[in-house]
């Protein structure tokens, strides 16, 4: 018996409780859709920030250029479905990110990084699309030592069955566990469904959401298209059916241990700590990103 067949699909079906239409922002020369935080919902599980980058097309010699900038109190998580990004940070990390890989950067007490298109990738026209999220850290980890962790796509669990293809990016889902170190119960899955296939969401996670990347999906008779974040009530049974070939991200998990303040790229349970981070960046205390020392994003006025 397959893993998908073993999931109980009986009982009343729920649908989206909150529907978020992302706002559009500019990021390093191309647009992104920001689904979290929104006026309708600040966080889902530990996810405090969710950006859909692209889909965008870069012509030859064009690319993404996000200059060095700082973070505290969170982990940045980068996952691509098209294109590539070259990551550098103040720890000396230098890593090309390609589709299926996951980059997890724990900012903790403070780190700065840049995200650019590599010189090699700029030699030809290409598509770019992916998800960048921020995962809030528990209060006990907010001042942890910064760290950078790269996991190739080949190391992440993949589940396939009945027109369903899943990659468990981080945390646990459907009996599989990602090797990525997380600091709270986390749900983060890349789901691809062929037309007509169905997938129930895991019920063991306290909070769950779906961001539709492509295709149309149906949930309890309601149809949802791309570029929408759907947030569900805890414990509702949710089954997603693909009306056409569809791809979506499942994100959620255990809520953080208390509210968080967000200012620019800083996240903390303490407003005073954010004020300190502002001063530290203005005074150059985060350090330089090796091989990307000339440019930086100044503190917003």
C-alpha cells in the first residue's frame, strides 16, 4: 500500500480560512510578491516572511543584485524552482543556489549577506523563480551564533505516488524528515500535482498554508489560481485537487513563542534589540562580506 493511499480522506472537508493576495515589491531589479507578513496574517507557524521571487526573465548580461544587508533574530531560507542565485555572507560562505537546493542561513545575533546572479549565469538569457522565506527563531535562539547551511536537492526526501511529487524542504511531512536543522516544528514542502491528482495536507502541524506557484487547484469546491496564499484552520481536513498540472508550496508548523517585532531586515522579540541592530549596521559592526565589500544597502531613512 502506498503512502498516499494510507492517508484517510474521509470526513468533512475544510477550505481556506484566509486568502492573502501578495503585495508587489522590488528586489534587486525585479519584482517579488510578498505574501507574509500581510494585513490579514502576520505569521504562519514559524514563517514570518514569504516572498515569491519572479517568475522573471533576465536577458544576457542582466541579473539579480541584492547588495550586502544585515539580519538578526531569524533564519533566511532560499528555495528556487528556476534560475540560480550566488550567496555570500560575512562568515565567508560562497554558494551557488540552484533549483531543488535549500540554503538555510541562521542570522542569530547578526550576519550580513548578498544575493546576486553569478557572472557565469549572466552569459545567457534565463528565467528566475523561487521562494525566499524568513523563519523566526525561538527566544532562546535569537542570539545564537550565526551559521550557514547548504543542502543539495539530492539530499532532501522525495515522495511520489498517484500523480503527486513532493520534496520535503525542511521539517517533517508525510512520514519523511528533511536533514535541514530547524529550531521548532516546521512544515515546508514543494508539491507538484498532475491534473486530477489529489493531496491531503498533514494534520499534525498546528498551522498550515499553501502558496500556489502555478496551475489551478480546487479545495472543497473552491478554485484557486496562482499567486495566492491560502491559510487554513487548525485540524481542518484539507484535500487539494489539481484541475491542471499545479505546483505549490506548503508552509507552516508550530507558532513562535510570542509576538515578534519586524523592522526592515531585523526580527526580534525585543524592540530595544532592533534599535541596537540599527545602530550596529550604521556603524559597520556587522562586518564585510568577503569579495563583495564595496557596495551595501544603507539603513533606511
